[in-house]
C-alpha cells in the first residue's frame, strides 16, 4: 500500500505560480512511477504530468507543456508539480497517483494509488 498526501493548492491570480507537493508513505517510493492529474467540476479526470521512478523521464499534457514541471526527491518520498503562468482553465482539484511497472502510465485507469486531492483555483 502507498498512501499519498497532496498539499500546496490554493487561490492564485492568472499568471501566478504554485508548487504542489505529494508526500508518499511507502519506504520504497523510489520504485514507483508518479503522475499528476486534475479534475475540474463537471469534467473527467485528466492527465497533467508523469515522471519515471528514477526521475529521468517526464511526460506532460500539451495544455501544460512549458508551463508546468514535474520533479521528485526520492530521499524525501515526495513528488512536486511546479505550475507557472497559471490560467483560469487550470482551475481543478489536482491529484497525485502512483504505479509500479515497466513504463510510465499516462492514463487514469493505469494508476493503483491516489491521493485525496488539493484544490487549485486561478482567478482571472
């Protein structure tokens, strides 16, 4: 079992920045690929970014590429999502997720463990 706890959400003006953190409980966190997803009201949960267990490989949704950066610190059992140039359409609940495997998944259904989410609201 892996327990995930997100933090760092809040209210920010358009053009601002936030850094989300996701702390994992498991000692073998380094063996898990990690992903960030988001869900806006009335919409399906969607992929935002993912990072391989080693941190070497990263993947981004087109909508956030060049604005968001995913990173991880395996010594701290934590994955981060740095969000810059935020837009009102980035408003959503952001979730982190964990998955062991050979490749880094980018689909919601492929992840095994989820956090409770953190709200990000971007005002115009």
